[in-house]
């Protein structure tokens, strides 16, 4: 969809006008180099589940809450998958040189290979991922290695620290990271369904776009801007406008267009609601947090730097529980 048309996804909601809306460094790997399955599942694996849970609680609170609402038998597996995603996501901001980031990504590539050879390193997330693979194998399902590798490969490419050239490039990044994570979560839930995959693709893209928006104040504080260049150029906005926290209408229009695309993906995902197996719904609870942010940014007329957007929603746990109880996404 052309950037100039993104805004037409939401209807006449924009206030005041026509249109749609008027870190300390982490060690590279395990302290030791022992790689036996016995070590991983025995003494070396002690407390690994707790490690993943705490990592999520501190670094991906929304993902932590969503995982708590999954069926009991799938919960620890979801913690492991999300912890894997967090470990990769925080590499970019925890290294001072790209080379170091590449080394850490290579560690995770080898780790995934070793997990599928039943020889995981004694690293908490690696041990838990291996447990997920073994648990799913017992159920005669597969934890697709390709999705794990896609997440690593895409985050490795993202180490370049460049703005997205266009909205499609941002969507591709989101598809290969957030959507891949959802595909893996569906596998953990034992869901193999084309409609569920289609919904997961849209929700993952919405998640990636919203994450890019939410991180903008943090990125600009470090003199970085990653918003899609095509939409910025369409409205005559430069990266310097964001670095100066310019509040002009054309800056808000950029945010409006990007947010509209996220909303459109959520709309598409929900249009599949009747075709998606109910068993898949718990994997999609993240839509509650995404919609909450999009509503908030609409309320502040797309001021990406408004303080209210950085405040934690204390009612989110309740909202997630209600959505889970209603069996909706």
C-alpha cells in the first residue's frame, strides 16, 4: 500500500481535521564450555526456567503477562521462546561495535544448531529451548528450526543501525522477527492452521511497527531515527526534525501514517477471527497491548514524544485476562 494511502485504514477519527485520525554488557555465552545434554538437563539446567521468567519480567513485561495466560502445559515453552527473542533483541544496544554483535549472533546460530543436535550449551535460554524442542517432539510436532534462524538472521542484519528505507522494509523485519516468534508459539500450542498463520503474520507486523514507534523517543535520545524514510520524505520531514522533537503537523502526519499501517494489520488479523482455531487465540493476546498503544497515540494527536505514551498501563493485566476469558484477540 502506498505511504500516502496508509491513513485511510481507520475512518474519520482524527481530532481536529478530516481523514483517518483529524545497559550493562552481557557475557557472550556460558561461563564454561561444557556442552553435554546431561549437563544441560542436570546441574547445568538448574534454575534455567526461572532465569527465562525473570528475563521476560524485566525486559518484556507485556510478553511476560501474555505468556502467563497460556495453557499451563505451554507456559514454560513460551517463556523460553520469548527469552530467546529478548536475548537477541538486547544485543544491539549492549555492544559498542558491530563486530561484537556479529560474534554474539554467531554464538546463537551455533547454539540453535547444537540444540537440534541434542547438545545445547550450558546457557539458561539455550537449555530451556532444548527442553521445548524435546517436549514438542514427544507430542509428534516439530519446533521449526527455520523460524529460530530467521529471528537471528534478521536481528543480525539490523545491527547496521540504518533507518528503514520504506514501510515494507519495516514490515519484512517484523515478519521475520515478531511473526516468526508467533509461528513458534502456535507450534508450542499444537496449532497447525493456515488461517492462524495468516493472522500471526499480520499481528507480528503490527507488533514490529508499534515497537518501532514506541522506541522512537529512546532512539532519538541516542541521536538515532529508524522510522521509514519513504513516509518521512512524503511529508517533508527530516531525521533532524525528530531529533529536535519538532511538533509540527507534518511530523505528526508521519507518525499517523505509520500507526495507521499497524492498525490496518490488526484489522486484517481480526477479520480472520471466525476462521482461526480457538486453540490459537492465547498466542495472539499481544493485540491487547498493541491496540492500547494505538489508542493512546491517537488521543495525543500522534505526538510521539508525549509523556503519557511512556507510562505503563496498570490495567493491562486485567485487560489481558478479560480478553483471554472472552476467548478473543
